[in-house]
C-alpha cells in the first residue's frame, strides 16, 4: 500500500504492518491491547490514514462510489512523478521529527501535527536521531554479526553511522549497509536491531544518496546489504506513525538503485526475519547466506510461529522435516530456490581471513 500512486480507503479499512494481536504478543498488553477495537481503528483505520495523509481518498463502502473513485484514480494517472509517498523522504523525516515515545502522542494528535496532506511539517525535535535522554548513551556498542561482517567485508573501514542503528561504509566499489542494535534508540521497540521507523528512513537516505552520487558514472557502485536483524519493530508508536509507509520508502529506494544499475547483493550473516528482511535485503539482485546454524531466514521467529500454529517449538521442528517452508534451516531456504548461494565458512561470529575472502 505504501508504494501506491493513489490509495483509496473505506472507513472500515485498516492499513498497517503489524496486527494488534502480534504487537500485544511481542510487546505486552500495555504496548497494545488487541481487544480494544476503538484503539485499533484510531491507530490504523481508514479514516485515520486518510486524515494523516497516508491515503488519498476516503470513500464510503459502496460499490458505485468505489467504482467511481477507482475510475477517477486511473484517469488521473501519475499526476506528479517523483513525488510518491515512498519517495518523499523529506516528509517522512519531518514527521518522525514530531515523535518521541518518551512523551507519546495520541493517534488523534497526529491529525493536528501532520495534517491531511503528505507534506513536510514542523519538527518538535531537531532530527530523527535526537530525542534521547541525557546519560543514556552506552559506552560500547553491542557486538553483532552485522557489525562484525560490515567491517570485515569493507576491508576494515570504520563504519559511519547514518543513525546509531544503521551503519554505512563506502569504498570505491561499494556501499555496505547494516542495521544494528541501539540500546538508546528513542523508539524503544527498535533497540535490539529491529528495523523501525528511523531505520527505514536511514536506509532509504543512504541508498538514494549513492544513486545521486553515481548518476553520471558509467559503472555504478554496488550496494551490499549485510543482514542480521531480528524483525521489524513491533510497537504501538511504530504502527500509529505508519511503519508500513516508512518501510515502503526503503523498499522503493533499493528498487530504484537496481533500476539505476547498481548491483544489489544481500549477505545474510545472522537472522533475517519478517518485515525487517523485506525492508533490508530482499530487494537484492542476489541473496547470499552463510551456511551456519545461526542463520535464520523466515517470516517470523520460531516462538511466534509455534504459537500461531498452536504447536510447541519442538513440534514445529518436527513439522519442518516434512513441510520444507516451515523449516528454519538455511539449507532448506536455499533448497526452495530463495537463495543464490550458501557460503561455507569457519566462524560466523569471528570470521577468519579465509572466511572474509570467501564472502
């Protein structure tokens, strides 16, 4: 939906990424009460999405009226190329600049803060990286496979954070990107390496920046998505702000880079789950993965899949032996044809020089 030229909704519609029950399951009832239907429609109902500029037309649930709106949308065509919501990073940045979960707003407040048009708004905080509380900064960033492999593949270059949770290293031949944990992330549901609102924006900015830098060159630099992330962010603030639209911005940027001639390669070195992988890595021309037990590529983490299918984790593992798509083994993922290569390495957590050369 976030990639559409024109988006028509009914009052009964809901547009979002994470279902209320999933958010409650992951974050607890204080994060989102999935039994509160008034809250659900206040957060991602059609009227709310239209009132905050995340949909273009609000039409009653009537076949004739919907048909007329659809015909109007088709006849209008692409009114303003280059200004789709998924391309308007300026708007996304300014909107995120109004939000700080430390002083949360209510869903209805967004109608005043943002208005009904998808245009820049006045920020309450200075940038998407501000809003942290003094004294919260961790002395040493957490060590993760994403951080380790980003440095290893780029020849030991010190990564430059786009924001603390999105690392970027650029060489003469490639730009390397990784999402990493940020314990001080003001969006607290994205502190463990999840792809959230600001991560989606930062990825989109980094990719589009390279497209612009290389637009007049014959040989476009590669973009390497180093993937080690638990999922997307499951949170009320994320859903209220339109995480689906933020993630569409990153998806669109990666697609634009492909079309512009940049080779896109994803290297999965750890977990690559759900919407996190969709946003960072799944748009690649080629997807490679380490052949290692710590690599998991799937639609949801195993405990959640077990709950959804009313099984224990052990029962889920048994089921995966006969239903391959249920498997969390990276070899099964490759066997299904979703991976372009499994890399045999010695140590996924502390890669040897030979491991780095192999990758």
